[in-house]
C-alpha cells in the first residue's frame, strides 16, 4: 500500500514538473493561427503561400533590425501584400506576437 502511495506521489510530481514544458509562449497560439500559414512555424516563410508571395524570412537581417514598434505597426496595419490584423487581434495580442517573433529570431 505504501509503495502504491509513493508511486502515485512520484507520478504526480513528475507530471507537475512536465506541464510547464508544454506551455506555449505568449503570442505563440496567435502566431500559429494567423501568421504561420504564410510565414511558417519557424518564421522562415518556406510555405506554399510564403513562396507565392515571395516573403523573406522573419529571421532576415531586415526583419531582425526592425524595432518592436515597427513590427507592431506592420502586423497591425499590414505591409506589402499582408493585410493588417487590427480588426482580428488586440494590441496586447499583437505585442505578444511580436515577442514570439523575436523568440523565433534567436
């Protein structure tokens, strides 16, 4: 009986430590839902739509050099063939997407 309790406690402890590893970063879900179709899960733009639109990688020197404010504006208002997301994402969500893009650039 004691062995079963110890096993249960160890199992619960192991699961509780594993849960944070599966947690998404802020902005990741919105990026995946709104951006990944064109920009790709990794930001490289190697998707059928990204290739059709001739997107550069979000990891390119040009995009890495953009300020967070510039990325925010491009996402909110749109740039080139990309439409803006002002009517689909809140400012807080766009800030989270920008932060997620920065994490992809590392």
